[in-house]
C-alpha cells in the first residue's frame, strides 16, 4: 500500500508541470473577424513556459514561423510548411515574433509573450516591413496591460 502511495505521489510530482500547461489554437486566415486581411487569430498570446501553440491552416497559402531576429536567446527556432498545421511548445521565457513568410510584408504577424516579460530593446532590429511593425507594436501594447 505504501509503495502505491509513494509511486502515485512521485508520478504526480513529475506530471504536475505538464498538467497545468495550456494549448492555444491560432488560426491562419485570409480575413479576420474584424475585417483585417492576412491575420493570425488571436494575434497576441500571453503564455507560460511549457505551453503549446497550435497553428491551424484555416485558409490556404499560410505558414507560421518564428522570425529569427525576434525570439529569446536559447529559444528553439520553428518553421511550419505552407498549408500545414504546426504545434510548438515554448519553454524559454521571452517575446516571440511569429510571421507568415508569404504575407509578412502585408503584416501577417503575431506576438507571443512567454512568462512575465517585457519587449526587448532590440526586438525590431533588422528589416521589418512597415505594416508588420505596426501590427507587432499594437500586439505588444498588450504587455503593458497584463
């Protein structure tokens, strides 16, 4: 009996972190609910380490990939294929800038904040198309209110 209780407690301790992890679904769309074209919905997610983001190819012609200049140090780069779903588990705290490669210049971007973080000073270094930068800035304003 004692062995069963101890084994159960050990298992619960190991699974405890996974039990509280969330999965967020993000739609890749030609047109959003607000009428905006080429969008991820939702466009901003506040996640915790260990949470999973599932990108769903709701409309054809989209992918989801992290912009290599917009992710925390030591975070894994991810890149989905066109028209395919991709699921990523984010374990590193920080801000992730996600783009749809074919529609990046049209502003098809989203932001994911993992943990209690602020936007890094160098987040917008490099070339960021004007429409994409405008949408990133609007999304990241959510960090100030959370």
